């Protein structure tokens, strides 16, 4: 049985394919059309998923969409009556989803009658809950989804048992922790879609000195929910305005906070103004009040369910600082967050919800690695190297056996080189986890600045992340569990902070990836070899990109390598580096 899931007309458009209860492929459209957070219809993602499973559209039995325009209809009608623009937006959404069959046919270039699949819909947050639970290693767990807004809700919780999940409650528009976090991110001068993680990094520099004021903005309860002080926001009066004219544009979100917020906290920071101590304290207060609300929800959820294990999803589940504190602030003993916890992950959730909850399929799949995107044969890699004329440009290209490849790469890294590392199938979700990564030596205190100067050009306050051999994690981190998808921040052991200064954040923590041998044997081998050579089985790991979506194809990796100042590139079995006499002019 083949299920195609499509997350369309929403930021992080994506597709996933599930065959007989097993995930075959999952990918975000942004990796193909090269537009960060691309919305619109995920044409190329769908084509890739079908191709990966060697299917034609006729072979697909079900198509499922994680959106239900009919959910909370009365509430929507209530707002539509007050907000004409909101009513127009809703009508537009309904029309687009009504024509999905034809849009899919058009995207694939086939006649509509060739699509025989049955179409299903699933509410946004139920898809989030399913995306967390049905692919987790837990047979039963408490479930929580928290984000900005989807199908008119911002949070939902429930419980999962085997092949079924049950919704226990939700928080409806206009109350939203995601909108709160984004509004305050805008207030602090960060306006780009997806900038929330910058403020999370900034908060580590400050103290929650404004917590009392922030408690007027977000209040816990009733029950497992929370409320916003709505006077500080405008989204309930004007609508949460999000625009993109096509799949070729990153979404743009209108202002979410009101003048009252500036009366409470002082004038908003303009994007070009310097970041000062007060901004660090405001970011710390924002994080602290988010954590208060989140942990209140989790403690109430635990009280209601008595589960030991927790599955988290939704955009707020990317708050790795909060995630790392769940063990000390709630009774939950194990936590699972899938790599695409945000809206891209809705596709996986919708597919598995249909398979288990609707069709009664038994659970037989655990997402024990994140590599569900495109991979490339050695011949493709070789062709890309030839197309880009790397030898002619003066680069040394060597095809090596794995043990040589790993040994040489580790040696380059230990000498301070920055390496582009491109292997196997691309990661699902926004984190580079050892297949589309830029790697560097974590022992060098200046490596963060070097990476920023030469390649990443990020704000200096943002941390870089460490990848570590799973077997060595307790030696370096105060980590109560593995963190295979970089979804949790844990303290670096005090005696190790000077050993790996580059990925240790200002507050002594790291957003680590624990690398499991079975999940990624070659990356594990590289970490082990680096450990042999240096005594430190840790690498600084940042995403393989430069102000663009993470690279997908070898060609994009080579382009990124050529236009930045990486020292070497590992493309599958090929190690590419500069010869000593390479003139700088050839690097452009
Ligand atoms: Fe969402």
C-alpha cells in the first residue's frame, strides 16, 4: 500500500512516501527550488518521493494532506465576520485545497484521470502529533504539539498507544506560543522568516531580568493550555498576515506585536541597531517565559497521562534549549523529537496517521536516522566533478578507499582545515547531521570566527554545534539521553569546555548530535578517526550551505565549495583539495 503525503501551500512545503508502513522518502521542496522555507506546491519533492520508491502516480493508493479547512469552522466564521481580509484568505485556502487532485496532475504532467488515489485530509496539529509518535521508538507516550498556527489551533496534546493516538485537548487561535515567540523576535529586530532560533541563541548571553513583565504577555492555564495578553499583539485584529507570491519566494510575515508591547518593554530594536545588554536580557526573558508555559503544559500533560515518555512536535519543538531542560523540569524520562519537527514534518505525520489510525496498519517503523532525502551514485558525483572542471581549475581530485578517506579528512581537520562533507542521502529536517555538513576542529577557540568570516557570515552571537561519537557523550556532556537529531541542548562538562571551545556556547552548553554507528557508519568512522588522531572524538558540524537552503546535489556542494573559502571537499569517495600552487583567481 502506497501513501503519498503532501504538505502544500504552507511554509516548509514537503512530501513523504510511506509504503506498507515503512517510510521510503521525505524531503522539503526548498532543497530543490533553492528557496529557503519555500511554500507553494511541492512539485519536485513529490516527483522525488515517487522516483525513490520507483512508483508512478497510478501506483499511489492514497494521497493525504495535513490541512483541514473545515476544522474549527465556527471559530473561523466568527473571526471571518469581524475581519473581511481573513474571510478572503480562508476562501482562497478552501479553493486551493478543493482543486488538489488537478494541481497534482498538473505538477506531474499527467491527465487527472491517471490519479486513482483516494484523497484524505488531516488537521494540522494531529499531523504534528502523528509525526512525533508513530515514527518514535515508544509504544506509548504523551504527545504535545506547539507552534504558531495551523488549522486555527496553536497547540494540541494527547496520548499514543501502539497504533492509535487520542487527542486530549488544544489551544485555539488567537493564543499561540509560536506567535508570541515570533512577535518578540520581530520586536528584537529580527524580521526574516525563521529568525526565532537567533533569539534563542542571544538569550544565553542575558539574564531573565524582565520576567515579571513577560508574565503579563504569556500566562499559563487553564488546564494544560496558556493564554496570551492579547493587548500586546495585533494578529487577532488584523490576522496573522503571511505572504508569498509563489513557491519561488520565502514567506514574509507581517508585524505581530502592538504598540502596547513597546509601552511595556520600551521601543523595539530596529534591525540595523546594535545589540546591547538590554536586548540580551529581553531575549533571556522571552525564553524563560516560553519555558514556564511549556513546562506547565508538560507537567499537566504528565499529570493527566502518567506516561514516562514524551513525543514533541511543532515549531516550538525546535527550541533545543527548552527541550534540554525537560528532564529536570518535568517528570518525563525520555523525550523524542523527530528531525523535521516543524511544518515539513507534517507530511510524515499525515502519512503515518492514515496508515495506522485510519487504515489500522500495525506499527513496524522507527525513524532511527534522518537520511530520507536524495542520494547520488558515484557516477553522478564523478560527472558533477567533471562538469565543474575541478581538475582544470587546479584542484586535486582523489578517489579513496573509506579508511584512507576518513584518515586524510581527519588529518586535514586536525590541522585546522574547514571541510565540506557530502555523503549518502540528504537529511530530512533543517539540521545537517553528517551527510550535508561543513566540519571543523572543535578544539580551536577561534574556529567560530574563522567559519563566520570565511563561509557562514552569521551573527557572532550564534553558536555552532558539536557532533560526538555516541559512545563518548557522557565524557563530554551532562546529557541524560542520546540526541541523534540535534534537538536538545545540554551542558558541556566543565572540564571539557576548554577542550571543545568552538561549539561550546557562552552559557557552557552545546546543541549536540550523538552519532550512532549503525545510523551513519562513515560519519561515525570519521569521528572515531579524529578521536584517534587528537584524543577528542568531537567535530564542529554546521550545515553545508551559505545563505541558501542546505545543498542537495553534488553540483550545489561544489558551487558552495568554490564560492566560499572551504579548504577541502569530500564528495562521496572523492577528496578534493587545493594544490599549493593554485592561484586565488581560479577560486572564483
Ligand atoms: Fe505547525
